[in-house]
C-alpha cells in the first residue's frame, strides 16, 4: 500500500489522544493516524493484515502445548518456542517476520535458532538444516515462484518465504500454511536429533507434507 506525505491540521486534544494510542500500540503518530483512518474507512492496511495473520497463528498453536507463542501489537515479528528432550532442555525458537510489502516476491522470512551450548547438538542441527535445504531445492523448483533463498549458520537457519503460484491466500489460510510448515520442521528436526528419523524418513515426511498441501514453503 503506497504512502505519501500529507499536511494535516489537527486539534491538540486529538493529537494527544493519538499519541497515547500510539504509545499503547507500540507505534508512531503517523502510523497510528493511518490505522485509525483506515479502520474508519474499512480499509485493511498491511500492518493490520500481518496482525490478523499472527493472531490466527497464535490461535492455531494454542492447541499444541509444546509451543509457546509471543507477539506484540503492531509488530512484524512473531516468535514461537519449543523445548527439546535433551540435556539441560535447550529450546528451538521460530521467528516469523512478514513484510508490509513483498520484496522481490518474498513476503517474509523464517528464522530458526537453537539455544544451546552443546557442540554435538549444534553439529546435528546443522546437518539437518543442510538436508532440509537440499530437499527444498530438490522438490520445489516447479512450484516455487522465486529462487529458494536460505542461509545456514551455527545452530541457525534463515529461510525466505514466498507464496506458491496459482493460490489465493487469506489471512487464515496464510496462518495455516505458516503453522503447518513450522510444526512439520519442528517434528522432523526433533525426530532427527533423537535418532527416530534418518535422512530417508525426513524426505518421506517432507514429501508427504507437500502432497497434503503445505502452502508456505
């Protein structure tokens, strides 16, 4: 949604109320005025759409007690955490960032971070991330609209997100697709770490997810 600079004459009382709302909603005056006017005119702003997606994701994850979600109003990032049944109970953190406007067809990014000091665990997670990246490049070339971009660091995986071609996405369906993707990778990476899944098992479960309509990939 394009934005331009406008000059407005507003009463001091209105501006004071707007500033209080902006502080409460963790945003600035201009953005708060834009949101108020957009709501009055029944216009869905990119910020409100992102907020709606994150609220839907949070509702979905409410049914999965292994995840703890965190999202603040007017933020473009949502976080989810889950614990590993491993020494000292390390956590896996999933940060989803959605852009207000697509960047080269990408709508956002997913960052997965392992919080652990175990070099052995970090080595296994890096092996999994390389396997996951290989599978995505192998199976998504025909259905992904842009190049699959990701980077792998020690205990960290960052993946750009885009929408599958030929699909229409509502806030609810986008939230479902994000949730499905995160729950699948969480299940598989834990199974890989615990020794329950080998490379063939991960590939089988990944392709099963694609066949079942996994949308954000």
